[in-house]
C-alpha cells in the first residue's frame, strides 16, 4: 500500500508530468495552425492562423485565399521535417491538443507569426507580440494587404474590424466576410470550382465545363472556389479533362 503522503505527492506531479509529455515525428499540416502527428491532432498554441476558406486582400486590393496560403507556406517550410510538440493542455472542443512546437529546433509558431501567416493570439498569450509587430512593419504575409483577424472572422459581422497595411476598398467588408469554400461563390469574379477526385487530385472546373453544375460546393467535401485559373493551378489543381 502506498503511504498517503506519497499519494499526495504523486497527485501533484502526475498532471504536470502528463502535461509535459512530448509528441514527436513528422507532421501532416491541416491548416496554418493545425497539424497531425500520428493519430494526434495538434493546435499550435499562442497563435491564430486564418482558416483555409478565409479570404484576404493583397496590396492591390485583389482577393486571395490567405488561409490556403498560410497552410501551404507551413507545408513548404516544415511538413517533412522533425517536429517536437510540448503539450500545454489536453484538448480543445475540436479534440486537438494544444501545444508549442519546434521544427528541427525552430519555434514554428514564432516563424508563422513573424512571416505574417498567423497572429499572436493575445487572448491566451503575448509570447509572439513582437513577432507580429515585425511582420506588420515589414508587410509580410497577410499584412501585405487587408484582412480580418482569424478569431473575428469566425464570428464576423458588418462591424468586424479590418486589419492590414493597405487602405481597403469600399467593398472590403463584403469581400473579406465571404468564404472561399461555401455553397455560393464568394464574389462574381470567383466562380471556378475546385474539387478532389477519387485519386486525390485537385481538379478545377470553369463554368463552361461539362461537370460544373453537378459539383456541390461543400467544405466537408474538400471543395473550394477560385478567382482565376492561375490561382487554381498555383494551388496544385489541374483542369478537368471533360
């Protein structure tokens, strides 16, 4: 039988030991602030990146899929490298553990914020405030133009504040509050449909294509809207053969 004083000590230290557990390995990037290592989904703590269906404006006032860009930049920078994630809490409401991660020894949250692909999530942490300031001053990533903070975009309305280095056009709110993956095109200029076929290829369909009308635009099906052929091809999609 374990003595009561020893049980008390174990009760104090076991949660801390569990919290300090590291998750290591190569990561599959899901979003700009979400990765998966093995069967564990991880939300990068202290930062907030745009969702993959979030739209931003560039320095010329043109819409672009900044959420996809954030995800893709993280993929290019870190997906095939060695990750080491230190858990901060068990899980959020989406079942993701919250962790601070290093990629080959680099603080990956710091890299994302300093390059403008995420913001310092000041509701929970101020660790990356200076990195956000540096990205804003250098007009990097989302800071090149205009955007809505990711936490505001998720509950957006007509009074939602617009951030960024560029002076937004008059119709900025209408553009920035739209989604790149909803059932309706985010604007009359973004009518190219993208979907994933059974082989895992991304295919884009212009309004004149044979299958265009039959493709249901649902986020759960991995579909998204593109504003141009160049944008679709830059995302790794090819045109449908029919």
